[in-house]
C-alpha cells in the first residue's frame, strides 16, 4: 500500500515522508525543484520511496501525474502538501500570482483526490490536506490571495469529507509557523512571543499529526487541526 505525498522533498514534506517510512509505509513522492532532497530520500529508503518529478502548475505535467496515480490500485492515502506562498500586496496586485496560489493550493488537491478516489475507496483510505492556521486566525497583510486559496482548501476538505464518507476520510492540518531548525533567525521572530508554547513548530510536529490522521483517526473526518503551539488561542 502506498501514500502519495506532494511536495514530498520540501521542509514539511520530507518530514512527512521520513515519518511514513520509519513506520514502514511506501511513499510515492512528488517533487518539483528539490531534486537532490528527493533523490536522497530514495537512497535512504530504496524499498519504500518512489519518485515522480512534476511541475504541478504545468497542466500537461499535472495531467501526466494524475493519469499515472489514477491507474494505481494501491493508493491508500494522499497528503496534499505542495503549496505556494507569495507576497502579493493589493497596490501592485498580480492576477497571475493569485492564479498560481489558487491552482496549486486549492485546485491541484481536488484533481489529485479525484484521480485516486477509486483506490482510496477500495482501501477505506484517507486524505490529509495541508492548510494554514495563521491565515484563518491571524490574517496577514499582503497575502490575501494565499489566505483565500488555503481557506478554499479548508472548504474543499469539509465538503469532500461529506461527499466521500463513509469510505474515505478527508481531514486537514493547519500549521502555524513551521521552520527547519537552521531557519530560526527570520523576519517573523518578533511573533514568537505570541505563541503560548514559545517556540516555532518543527516539521516533525506536523508529520506526526499527518500520520495520525492517515492511519489512526478512524472516526474523524472533515476536521481541521491546528498545529500552531496554541497561537490561534492567544488574544
Ligand atoms: N512552513 C510553514 O510555516 C507553513 C505554515 C503554514 C502552512 N504551510 C504549508 O505547509 C506546506 C509545506 O510547506 P513548507 O514550509 O514545507 O514549504 P516548502 O519547503 O517551500 O515546500 C513547498 C513544497 O511545494 C512544492 N511545490 C511548490 N511549487 C510547486 C509546483 N509548481 N509544482 C510542484 N510542487 C511544487 C515544492 O516542491 P519542490 O521543493 O520540489 O520544488 C515544495 O516541496 C505548504 O502547503 C504550506 O503552505 C507551511
């Protein structure tokens, strides 16, 4: 049985792949530019990781990917993790940037779920969509299109949970700010004091909950779980 992970060679994506492999699951890892990271994961887990290179914003490459996964009968889980986060202030607003947000963050997950629904259904499988807790509770200026695209993914999660029940569970996880350990000194460091747990998230915080939703949360669908150290609770 195989789990599809999009953006599986990125910061959070590679932690999801590592956690799945550590638990013995096979992974179909989609990547775009992170060639070295993707190949390293395959070298580390030669019997568990298979790779598929693809620009999900390119309609032809995307179709090749969805056709390939739709022909597989062993897909038991999907993690829609690939995402785009580009600053797009209203005074210089670019339709093209927000079109890319909408395509990658919202429509691509829909296409992927549609492509693998029969395999997921036959295995009583699960989908986990990676959304963004910050954009829901603490809207950021200059990122309205990104926030809307992730809010769309939340709506998609809830709607498909109803549509695909009882055979496929569809949930979402909403990270707060998640950084790789070497990235601590950033322009957002002043925000850390607002987080009750007083630290950034690390990719493994997210990965653990993705695996929980995929394989353990058997009576849970249509939910969005914040993984933000309590940030969304702070005044
Ligand atoms: N990090 C955070 O603080 C945070 C907070 C809230 C939500 N999130 C969400 O968490 C997810 C992972 O984020 P991350 O922090 O791990 O970011 P990241 O390291 O930049 O990963 C983003 C992933 O998306 C993939 N991707 C981007 N454009 C693509 C395209 N055109 N075609 C195919 N794949 C594409 C990238 O693949 P390649 O690297 O192979 O190009 C990359 O693996 C995203 O959905 C993001 O919105 C992150």
